[in-house]
C-alpha cells in the first residue's frame, strides 16, 4: 500500500514490520442516536364566486436529531489513519461532543384560481 501511494515499502517507512488489518485497511465506528420530529399543515380555501377562488396554506416542521459516535480501535500499524483519524474508548459524551441538529421550517403556499 505504501509503495503504491508514496513509492517506498511500508516496512521501510515505519522502520519495522508493517502489520495491516487482516482483510485490509479498515476503520469502523458505531453511531447511536435519537431522532424525532413533527409537522403541522393548515389549508384555507375561499371561493369568491364561480370564477375566482383563493387558496392559502402554511406548513410548520420541527426535527430534532442527536447522535454520538464510537470510533473502534484498529489493528493496523498505521492506526486510524484514513477516515476518522482517532479512536475512542466508548461513545463520545460531554458538552459539545454530542452532535445535535434542530431544525424548524415554515413554508407558505398561495394561489388564485
């Protein structure tokens, strides 16, 4: 692998026996999360006469997503080199570590027919 990317063998690069993961360079992680949301929609239609009508609609959505990651250890001499760059002893916890996304959205619709 090192020969392919940088032109020298991994044994020469690391000064010893290079030990890749048995099936190749693999990094794995586990993710757990809590996902919930809700939405509401209101529609109003009013016909002024047979030729003219007004339709109005409003949708409100709320999504809440919280998740955490556990970067599993690797057996390669390179360590967690390619994807994550780190490993953890368990799921990441604490202030600022738990990844969260909260999203509120309002969409409007109006038509005259």
